[in-house]
C-alpha cells in the first residue's frame, strides 16, 4: 500500500494537576484544547502518548513533587512517550527543566497557554519528522539557527521568530518546545474549548496574574501581570454555562477582587451581582480575595443577593502589623480587622476562612502570638496554614533571621491546634439548624450523601424517607452533629 496515506492512530494524553483551583481550571482549558487538537484523554500514564504535568511552585515541596514524578516515569521515554511540563514550575524554571529532566519535550508556562494549540501542532509535527528520522525541511528552513546549546548537550537551539518561543532539536531526535512569555503578556487564557469536569458547578477565571509582589511569593513571577477579562465575556461564559445546566459558578483570580473591567462597565461587586442574576445560576462563589482591595460593596452585595454565597476567603498571612509590613502585604492588622467587622455586621452570617504563613524570616514569638490572638478575634471557619518556604526571585530571600525548620513546625502545630478548638465551637453552633445544600455525591462506605452549604461547609446527610436526592440538586438538611471540619444531618426536603 505504499504511497497511500495510512490513518494515524488517535494521539492520547494523560494530565496530572498540582496546586490551586486556578491550576485545576487551567487544566480544564488545556484538556479542552488538546481534545480540539484531536487528542484523546486517558486515565493512566501507561495508555498515554503524551504525559503532561500542570505544576505548582508556590512552595518548594510542590515543585519537588513534579521533578520526582518526571524521574519516576523517565524510563517510559524509551517507549516513545513524550513529557510536557505546564504551569508555574514551567514558567519559573523555563529551559532549566530540560537540564534537570532531559526527557521533557514541552515546557509551557501559565502565561503562554494562549500559544498551546500552536505548540501542540509543532510538537506533533516535529515528533513525526523526528520519528521518521527526516527533518521537516520546510519548517527548519524557516528557522534561524541562533545557538548551539547553552550547556544542554547534543542539541541545537532554533528560534521561531518570537523572542520567547523556541524549538530545540536534539541530536537524539528529542523535540523541545518552550513557550515562556514574561510578565509583559496582556492576554488571558480564554478558550471556547474548556472541558469542565463537574457538570453542576464550574470555574470562570475573571482575572489572571498578580501585581502585588508579596515578599515571599512567586506568583507575580510565574503568572505574569494582572489582567482582567471584560465583564461582557465573563457574563457570556456564565450564560453559556447556565444554558448547559450549571447552577453554581466560582469566579477565580489570584486576587479575584482586584478585578478591573477593561471595558469600564462593572466593578467587582457589580460583576458578582450580574453573575448571580444570570437565569439558572443559584450560587456564585469567588476566590481569592486580597484584603487591600476588599471593599464594603462586596459585603453589601452578599447581603442583598442570596445567590452570592455567604463565604469569603480572606487570607491574612499574619496577625502582626510588623510582619505584614515585612511581607509587603499592603495592610495592617487593624485594616484587616476593619474588613472583618464589615462582614460581621452583615445581615446574613458570612463564613470567613483564611491563609496563614508561619515562620516568615524574623517572625518573633510576639508576632506569632498576635497571629494566634487574631484567630481568636476573627473566629475563622477554616484556616489553610503553611510553613514559610523560600522561593526563587522573591524579596524575602534577602531577609536575615531565618526561622529554623523545627520551630516553623512547632508554630504550625500550635496554630492548627488552636484553630481546631475554634472550629469545634463554631461548627457546633449549626446543630439543630436547617441548611440548604447542593448535593455533590454519595459516599458508599459511610452510606451518606455529600452536600455543600452556601457557606462552603461540607454537610453529609442521610435520607430516611421521601424522594432520593439527585446529584447537582438542592435539598434542605437539618444538622444533627458537628465535627471540626464538617456537619452531619438528615434531609428534610427538596428545594425547588
Ligand atoms: N493572592 C492570595 C493572597 O494574596 O492572599 C494568595 C494566593 S497564594 C497562591 C495562596 C497561599 O499560598 C497564600 O495565601 C500564602 O498563604 C501561601 N504562600 C504563598 N507563598 C508562600 C511561601 N513562599 N511559603 C509558604 N506559603 C506561601
Ligand atoms: Fe502572591 Fe501576594 Fe500576589 Fe497573593 S497577592 S498571589 S500572596 S504576591
């Protein structure tokens, strides 16, 4: 059959995601993009031609995990599998990834996702040429040879014309593609091909990047400058999701409330209200809010519109103004507490959660006790607490007075124990109260339905009589027991 083109088997990919909700949602967009390019998603590395890791570099541990994963599966390269690193580690480490993991073919930072379809075509085209042992002469002819390797061994670096995108062809026929825009990018990763994994609640990114430059944080370097989508495009996506049957939308951004509508039509609070007014949308969440940009209008919107969930995640990082200043957080303890007071004055009880870092350089015992006293004063329903992790490029690297690792661990334990006591008391208050939950699933081993309240609390429940709930529907549940992180109850009825 020589000369007759043979149909190519469908290319397959496996994608593992590390890190935050932004990464989870980026992965949904990456999956949609790959499906559109003709790939098929598979659920194991063994079945995949292309293995992708969407990475997180917020703490050192998260970054190391990715390199361990790459090392674990390195031998599969001999079977012709290709590896790609996406997201924050890709952005941060760039081409150094090829040095640490030479079997990687594709490196695409989060600020370059808009170029992903183009890069996949190149990867596929180049791989085919490499597989057949023949260079894609038309393609190569259009490339300008610029360098022979920067210590990367047997390869040539060729530029694709754009300053930040290159294809490397190694002499062992490994194709290497990078797409690493820097902070100058003004594009958002908008795509009509998002492959959302949950059919009832979905994410919409409304703002990407960060301009705040907290002293400890790598995000401004990995996710580029702050750039918002127009309210028009956000609302169009919300309507589209509602038409598909979604009833809950979570608006995302590293600092979601720093949103600035490029068309100048809506403030963040007005956008929240408008999304809540989309027919079919019953719940709107948003995360993460930065205290400096947290206005009273957000609280007023939550108070006025039941569709806006009464939960705010407002990371404080430390209870000490001295340390907040060293962290370059742009607010004091008092200013933070003022925002908490606005929320506590609301007519609907707003559940508040936060992030805390312990062991930032120079954190004294007195600073740490101020963080503990802040926990008591606010009464959080949840705290994500982290040991400070030194990150590349960040200003905090230059600070003296590093806190020893054991002391960081001790402070973390003390903080978690204190917060646990607070949560035991806070969750107990719900016993005897009726809550509306969205049904998220069924836990066979516990014989309980899983629900989530507007306040973002997990409320597991049983059904002793009446109709069986459906996943994605809303039901009313009477809380009968409480734990530090969840509630238990009995369904009392469906909610129309
Ligand atoms: N933009 C949000 C804000 O400003 O509050 C936070 C987003 S950040 C991706 C999520 C959390 O990771 C932060 O709130 C902080 O507690 C934690 N984090 C960031 N950098 C860290 C570091 N170097 N070490 C430990 N925790 C860190
Ligand atoms: Fe990181 Fe600070 Fe930006 Fe949040 S505001 S993403 S902590 S730099």
